[in-house]
């Protein structure tokens, strides 16, 4: 991890996440949660999560203060996200132990590989479309820093001498 001036130079965007909770969406679920929106963070949002509305059936919360920083070693994940056909935000979230429960976002990223690692770890990961201006910002960074690994052909073991196997 970089500190000082180098960390300050790292490209980053600040975002807020809107989460929705629906009560009794069907007869099998007490609650359903979904990430509704990832939007630019504003100073007016403050630093603490806040309830935006609750009509008894549906409630929405705003969670400000997430920073999405770009790292050179994640460029392959950015590239995969951008070339997927529809680039997205990846949001990791967990359900709290409150009554009624609230889903809390933990991390926001734009790396396909990072999202894959979270899914492998059994985390809840939702995605939402990346706005065109954010996708352009990510594309510029990826174009500057991503260098795909050169694929090297491997000779099958059956073609190697016994000493080379």
C-alpha cells in the first residue's frame, strides 16, 4: 500500500450507495435487499448512513463515503469489466443483525477479478451499470497501464525428452 504523496496521486472517485429493503416480497422471504444505485458522493450527504424513506413496505438507505481507487495490479480486472459488454460497479454487502435487518455495503469496486475473489469467498456481490463518464475514466486508466500477458505456447509433455519432463 502506498502512503504520502504517491497515494494522493492515485486516481479515485468518491461514491455513495443506495440500498433498498422490501418487506415480505413473497411468501418465502421476510425481507429482500438490493443495491439500487451507486452515485457520486456529495458533501451534503455527510459521513453517516441515513434512512431516505420507509413506507412500511419498502425502505431506502443512503451509505456515503466509499472511495473507488484504481491500482495498476488490478488492470486486468478493469479490462475484463470494460470488455464485458456492459461495464458495472461491483458492490459487496452484508446483512446486519438488527431488527428489522439492514443491508450494509462494505466495498465498491470496478474490478472484475476483485468481484470474483469476493464471490469465491461466499460474499454477496451485486452489480449496477457504470455511467459512461466513469467508464471513460476507467478506460483511460486501463489503456495507459494495462499490458496483457503474452501467451506462450507450451510444448506438450509427450513431445519433450524424458529429461525435460
